[in-house]
């Protein structure tokens, strides 16, 4: 393990103004590694043009949390919360404590400012990404509690109902959300726990999710991981290095929504908790599994031929003139050619929440995508998938949410500050 831990605060807070994704070593005296040499102890800069945790190379662990603001919270108190969250996030991502004092310091007669479980741990690539839900702008009763309703982005509405959705309100929505990703689960959990604690009296945890195993790659240097169906997942996902595509499909551009200019440089985050009927899937023949996905299980190559990163040929016909790639395969329906060219930055995680009373795993994929506009990028694709995707027989969408993700933070500012200017 690196010498770098949370014993005291490190001088690395605020290192560089570079966009998140540039890796820095916070340990004094260490040489900067290339991204191929990244280790579990590294830190990403907190301050930058975009928030971390979007184009940052997807870490292997995630703790996601959605919050509701407390009844009676006013604009100044909300700003105070965002400022406190920003300060804590800027410290924790650099391997520091949640509070100004570390977990073992402070008055003996007061609770410590940090809960302590990450005290000996390095930064572990921690990123903390904040999002604002539709309810922050207008609550269920239509009240503009924080004086920001006029600046609500037009695209920030609850996602519509999709065919076969079976959403649990207790696993959906939230005025605010936080995505904490790290190489070490204890570091991600520590971040959410302490941010929840800091929010006491101002925002209440509504629902949360642990994810253990990325199902995407967001950098060209990352190998493609596998999901709980055993297939390579993330092959055709957007990569940080594809900057033109990231600009076109992920970041909100100037002029996109004049009422929501504060969101320029930010994005929209879609989260869907998708239960996978894995015991049923495990009984499906290999031929059927591959046909449903549209790719080979071993290599992740398109069924039309070639190797993993080759494009599928949807026109290729097999015996009897039947397309080799099933028109209802997951890949066929989700491909940009069949979705007006749209792509999304997928950043999901596998999850297992124990099991049900019949001995079936309560498991699936916590789907996360960052998009420039959910109305063009997520909603039409999900509508097609929910109606036609062969994989839907094995899936159940049980949780859902959409949040506007403000741009990155400059030192001295708080996250989302431009919304309140
Ligand atoms: C609305 C968007 C998507 C949802 C929801 C979704 C769920 C989901 N996907 C898999 C497994 C795989 N998905 C793959 C590709 C793929 N999926 C989406 C979108 C959604 N998936 C897109 C845009 C793509 C890329 C299509 C393309 O350009 O070819 C693959 C193949 C490998 C890959 O390219 O990533 C797999 C496997 C599961 C299990 C799942 C829900 C549980
Ligand atoms: Fe998919």
C-alpha cells in the first residue's frame, strides 16, 4: 500500500485545474504514472472543467446514493450543504478526511469529523459526482422551494414509463444524487457515509446502491469487463479519448438550453436498477444467449464475424435469408445505426443484493449513462429496447432516476454554484 493515507490532510487538494481523467499521484516523491500503470492508491484531481467520475477511467467499485432535501430547507441552507459537500469531496478524493480535522483528532468530547474507516487507506482513485434531480427545481406539490424553477433544464423531467417497467418508488428518483467510484469499496462507502452524515438535517438518504465490478470501459487502456450474464460489456461504449464524440454525446453544449446555461460543461446522468433473472438465463442454451446479445460469449465479437471491436454487419444473411444478427438482439436495437446515430457514455456496475426466499440471487446491473440530452439519447433507445429487445425476457427495471450533473468545480467554488448566481 502507498504511504498515502487519510492520516491528516494532504497538500494535493486542488492539484492542477485539469479535467478529471488526468491521473496524478498524490504521494510525495512518486513519479507520475501513465494511465496503464495506474495503481489502486492513485488520486484524481477534484477541481477541473468537468466533474470526475464521468470520463474518468471507470473504477471497479461504486456506491451510489440519492437524497431528498429536508422539509423546510431554504435556498441558503441548500447552498450551505453544497458548499460543505464540495469541501468534503475535494478532501476525500485526495485521500484526506471528510472534515477539516482527521478521524482521530478533535475534541475528546465531540464526535470525530470523519468516521474513520478509510483512515489508513489511500485515495484509491475516488471520484465523487453530484447530480440535481427534477424535484430540486419543483417539488411534488409544484413549489419552487429554492428559487431555481426558472432555471430548470427542459430535459430534466422524471423519465417516462417504459414498457415492462416495474419501478419501486423506494429505488427511484431523489432531489440530489452522489456517485462515488473507487478501486476500493471501503473508500467509496466511506465517501457516501460521510457525505450523508454531513447532510444531516438538510438532506435525507432516499435510496442507495453498491456496485462491485464495472460493466463498461471509459478509456482505451481498459480491458472490457463482463456482466453477470457472462458477456463482455462496454465494448462499444464511448471512451474519454474520443473527445469529439464525448463533446457531441456527453457534455451539455453552450446554447443547448438558454434557461439552463449553468449546466454547460455538465451532463445528464441516467440510473436504472435492472434486475437480471440470472437463474433463468443460466438455463438458456449458449446459442440462444449469443443470439439475444448479438455477440459471441467468449470474445465479444459480433455474430456477423470479425473480432471484438469490429462493427456488426446487420445486412449479412445466413441460411434461408435470415439475418445472422437477430434484428431483435440487444446489440442490433441499441446500435447507433438504429438510433439516429446517438451514443452514450455507459458507466454501469454489477450488483448482488443477497437473495430472495426462493433462493434466487437478487442481482443485476446498475445501469448508469451520461448523455448530453436524455430526450434524444436515452429515452428513444430505452423505448425501443423495452419493446423489442430479446434480452427483456430476462430483465426487470426496478429503479430509475435522472439528474442534471453540473460542470466541474473551480477551487473556492461549490458544485452547481452557477445555478444560484
Ligand atoms: C438504454 C440503454 C441500455 C440499457 C438499459 C442496457 C442494458 C443492458 N445491456 C446489457 C448488456 C450488453 N449491452 C451491450 C451493448 C450496448 N448496450 C447499450 C445500451 C443499453 N444497455 C448500448 C448503446 C450498447 C452498444 C451497442 C453497439 O453500439 O453495438 C452489450 C454488448 C457489448 C457492448 O458493446 O457493450 C452487452 C453484453 C445488459 C446485461 C443490460 C441490462 C441488465
Ligand atoms: Fe446494453
